[in-house]
C-alpha cells in the first residue's frame, strides 16, 4: 500500500513538472521579461528561423528556380552560409554542413563563366565569379565587385576549413572542389591594376577599372568593410592551400588600416575609423552595420586564417566598441555610428529610431575575448527574438551567439 502511494505521488510530481515545463515554454514565447538571452537564443530557435527563410532555407534553395545575382548571394545567402558554419561549430550537428554543401555546389554553377554572362559590359569577359547583373546600375552595366566575391567565398572557405580541420571524410572531395573554385573567383580581383601601394609597407585594393564613370567604386580606393570581406576570403585561401598568393597584400592592407585609418578613443579604450582617408577630406566614421563587417573580416584573418598584425590588445579595443555602442537602459538603446558624428543631435536610439539597431548583434563574436559582451547585448537579443520576420542577419546573429557561447564554455 505504501509502495503504491509512493508511485502515485511520483506520477503527480512528474505530471506537475511537465505542466511547469510547458508553462515555461509558453511563458518564454510570450514575454522576455526577466528572461535572459541565453534562454531565448537556442538551437531550436535557430532551426525554427532557418526554415522560415523563404529564399535561402534548404527547402527553397536551390529548388525554387529563381535567377539570382552576385548581390543576392552576397547580402542574402552568405549570412545564412556563415550561420550554418557557426551552427556546426556550436553543435557538431552535420545536418548544417549537408545543407551548406548542397547550396554552395549550386552557387558555383551560377558564375558568369558557367552561365555565359558578360562580366563587364562590352568587355568580352565571362569570369568565374558572380557579377551584379546590373543590380546596382539599373541595367547600364555588369560589374563584379570584390566585396561580393569575398562575401560569397568566405563561408565556402570556412566550410573547407571545418572539413579539413575535423577530417570529415564524406565532404573531402567537395571541399577540394570548393577550394579550387574559390581560388578562381578570388584571383580575378588580384592584379596590379587593382592595387595601390601607399608606401613600401602599406597598400590597399581598388576597384576594377572596368566601369569607371558608371560604377562609383571603379578604379577607386576600397572602403574598409568591402576590402576586408575580400581579404578574409583571401587569407583563408592562403591558409588552406599553404601558399602565399595574397599574404603580402593582406599584411600591407592591415598595416594601412591600422596605421592610417584607425583612431584611438581613450575614453572607452576603443578604436574607431573612417571609410577612407585621402588626406584632404574628413570622411564620416563607419556606421555600426558596415563596421561590423570590417571587424569581422579582421577577426577571421586573426582567428581562422592566422594573421597576427592585429594582436589581442587590438582585438580587445575592437571589443570595447560594443560597450560604447550599447546603453543599458530599459529598453536598451544603441548608437548608429562607431563614434560621434558632427551635428548628431543625440547618440543613442531605441529600435524604432535606429535602422542599425540589431546590427550591433553582429559584433557578438568578440565575446570570445570577454563574456560581458554577450551580457551587454542581452536587451538587443530580446528585441531580435520578438521580431516577426527573422532576417538573414538575424539568423546569422543567433548562430554567432551560440558559437561564441560554446567557445566560452570550452
């Protein structure tokens, strides 16, 4: 009798625990008050949001038959691609690599060369990369932007790196193919006409001479976010091939950025920088969205490709920009720029006032240098969680958070 009573009590307790768990799930879904981001940002959330991507989820791409251009792949798929790599690193679940490989293989069948599209209008060239197909020039001119090539090939080369580093044999063959194809794409931007030596030790890439007078960046000095997206891919390529095709120019670019563009904010022990410097005009500081891409490129060069010009102290100063950008009010407020802009009426904005608001989450990779970075972004992650239509950058931010958190736990 006593034993039966004990079993009954156990069943009641288990039932209550199940009800409590279900209540917590419903509660968390309905409100984030009192709930921390690490309870909201989970693998389940990533998977839910991934399959809500109407363009880039494996259920829709490449099976939907839509025609894409370089800009679509760079500013859409690349964020999803990088998020899949981060999710594999965070979970070691190979389904993310399977999704990735299928899509990347298809994307390489869509280069200008494969499709017979002229890469630059009236040039006669069909190159092994992805032109904008007149996306930016209203039908006037095709152009292959180095930033688009860099954005597209960076997650692909990160995939190759993961496969080789973890010896995932079933992907070795396709990884070798991706490495060759990525090298072909990167090489079209690495010629003497697209490079400017600033001094014996510094230099920077410039845009293709094709399109000068039609394309704003043609034959002009690149801006940091565009250049570093390309350099990150080049650095990974040199690492994976054991060659030094791009190494010297990467190092010169890093020196130019560090010595000529970067400024020091002693109040926050942080860095800030302008888009570029021609010596005569003061250009504005980068906004927090484009600057995230600049720092992400430098981070990948340091952490995944092995470049050391920016040392740990430098990366800590990049990390400190996060504390400068975020104001821990309730609700959390976020800056638009990495430094005060002349004439700016106020510095911090809520989500309705700031189109760059959730872009600050794309800095969360710097949390590996200080876990307080993730804590400072807690309120912004809650705002992201409540968005009805998760964007590709939102998905990227979720995966980045989980990968960073995993590294902090190791």
